[in-house]
C-alpha cells in the first residue's frame, strides 16, 4: 500500500467517537442558544443607546463605585481563596487524620447551600450584635454592611472552586519528586516554589478564574451582608436590579454590558497566562 493509498484510507476511516458530527452540531446549537444569543442581545441593546449616552450611563459615579466594589471584592476574595485553597487541598491530599472525610465533604457545602441562606448566616455571625461581630465591634472592626463583609461572603462561595481544581493535580504529584528535591539539597521553600508550584500553576489560575467569575456575578449571598449602601457597599448586580425596578432599562443595560466587557477581558488575560504557563513548564500539553 503506497503513501497516497494509506492517506486516502485514513481519511475514509470513521471517527473513533461515534456520532461526532451530530454531537458537535448539538453542542454548537446549545452554545449559541444559551450563551451567544443572550449576550448578543445585550450587546445589540447596548449599541442602540449610542456612544455618548452609553458612556454617560457607564461612567455615572454610582455605577463606577458599584463596579469597583464588585470587581475589587471578587478579586480580593479570589486571591485569598488561592492561598488557603492550596493549603487546604494540600492537607487533604498529603495527610490522613480523623474527620478528613467530613472536612472534604464540607468543602462542597457552598455548592449545595442556597446562596441566600449563606448570606443570612454570615450576616448573623458578623453583624454588630452577631456571634462574631459583637467581639469585633469594641475593637473598631466593622465587617457586616461593608466591603469587608462582601469579601468574606465571596470567599465562602468561591473556596470550593480553587480546592476542587487544584486537588486532582496535587494527587498526581508523586512524593518521590519532593524526596528527590530534598536529596539534592533543596529547602522546603525551594521545593514548593521550584518543583511543586510550576506544575500547579495552570490549575491555580483556573481556580482563581472560576472563583473570580463566580464572585463578580454573585448576588444572593452578598445582598444581606453588604447592606447595599450606595457609594459604600452597593454591588453592580444589585444596582442592575434597582435600575430594572425603576424601569431604567438603558442604565441596567449599560451596567451589564460594562460588567460583561470587563469580565471577558480579565478572563482572557487569565487564560493567556494559563496557556503561557503550560507551554513554559510543559504541563497540560
């Protein structure tokens, strides 16, 4: 069989996955129906406002402050979740101790718990007369009804994204790699920074992106502990709801479009860094 015959035979060979063409068509149809059409409608509605009107609505001081609170607290919460999520995942993977299964199951609790219930529980804890807030108030520390309270709520709902993304990668790292690094004279810090973290970087960035994206759009667990004070603790999703209740659809559309653009740009940058880290360290290729 010559080269051309072999190539023609490979082209005619059926796909290993049966029904790939149909599955791909259904996938693209569902993607367009669920994601692209709603987002296209939002962008089309925003473009109909006109550049001057859209800019005026998007740069309203109250809107800018709400965007700053939403993205700032989501970013801070995602950073905290990266640090403690890695530590928690490491403990669950590397150590055995009584109650490990219970702690492992509790990590997924924010997935199952209704967000409104989480918001009420956190408010009960951190309000000035709450179980924890009553001890913080005399120290001049106010958590509830401030951006700090919003950050705590976003840490609560975002932690599982980091842990469940990093944990499987940690399980694949052999202990012999750490032992080899120690044998060659590496300190614990060098082992972590030069041996373990490079392999975890793509997973860490993925967990950060998921936690950040969830935090930006979070509503239920935040509205109770935030206090919703304009220019102080008002989040962008709540401001969109307020504009809709006021029948101010252009303002709601403008805020949603700005959130969409900022989120898309930040996630794009994170994905580019993630792709670079995979090429740089040779993981996930």
